[in-house]
């Protein structure tokens, strides 16, 4: 496979396999699970693939990269540096890319937004890739802004809630909203939304609503998505929770 001057910046993380993937124009180096590749916009590359593998690709337009850089670091976007890396190691960036893969499989756009924001911040603050310092946020959200966001979340738990939209309600960048929301509320926007969705799900389970309908009413992409998140956070399934609640009635 050959990539000829792609239009986007590309981030790749090998989730499984990779030893059968070699970059021909870089001395036939091979990948491995956890290997990171960064291909800046316009960088051509040539690859040979002989074995199956699983990986996550994140494509980011150059305009979006520069906007995030300028908002996050309050610096001229012309100072942005996107390095080329082949089979590198960057644990923080790798973790963010894994979260993007999980969010995609779970159908959770808010988690994906948060992971993308984290991934780009991890790239820009890594000393190997420029090491820019993020703007220091010394305080949290103003009470009126905090209420505006939490009220919006509560009224839209059954719909798709995105980090960019929440940021627009606060008049902040997605990066700064994440930091200031956590400072004010103790959790990330995604954590807050997930907690409120689970609280609504518990109330509806106690009322006897069908689980598939509850999943939709609480903003989960499917019944299985609700079950997975519910069990992770409560240690039990929605069906078992309903039986326990009915037994106490």
C-alpha cells in the first residue's frame, strides 16, 4: 500500500498484531501491538502487509489541528509542529487512541470527542513532538455557566451530546471546557453525562420500563451498550438490578 500526500494528519495505533506490517520506505521496520504511527499532512509512505492486524486510525484535517493548537496553547497556529513517527511509543497518546476505538465500538460520541481532545493535547505537550505548555486554567466555571451546561445535559440525556456543543454553550474550547468542568464538578463532562444517564436508567428500571426502551431514553446506542456500562459502574446488569429493586418493594 502506498499513501501519496494525504490531505489529513493521520494517527494510527496498532491494537492487535502488527509484526507483519512493514514500512518499506523506512528500512522495512515492523510494528507490534501498541505501536504508534503519526503521518503529517502531505507525508507519503509505502507499506507491505503480510499478516492480519487491528488498529485505530484518526484522521484530523490540518485546519482543525491548527484551531485546536491555537485554542489550547494560545499561540500562533504557524508554530504548530506535527512530527512524523513510525512505530513509536507514547503511552498517553496510545491510551487516548484506544479510548477512541472503544467509543466508536460503543457508539459513544461524547467519549470519542473527549478522547480526541485528549489525544491532540497529548501530542502537543510531548517533549519529543514540540512540548508546548497548555494555557493554565486557574479557576472553574462560573456558576451560571455550570448550571447552563448541567441543565442542558439533564434535558437532553436521550439525545447525542457532544463535547464541542457543550463547549459552545460555555463559550470555551473543548480542551478548556474539559479542564474547567472537572475543576468545578469533580468529573469530566463525559463522566457527568454517564452518571446522569445511569441515574435515569435506575429510576426507569424501578418503574418497570422495557430495558431496550430505557436504553434509548437514556442516550445509550443499544440495550447491550446500556448493559455494558451499567455493569461496569454498578457491578450488576440492568435485569439483576430490576429484580433486586422489585424484591425490596
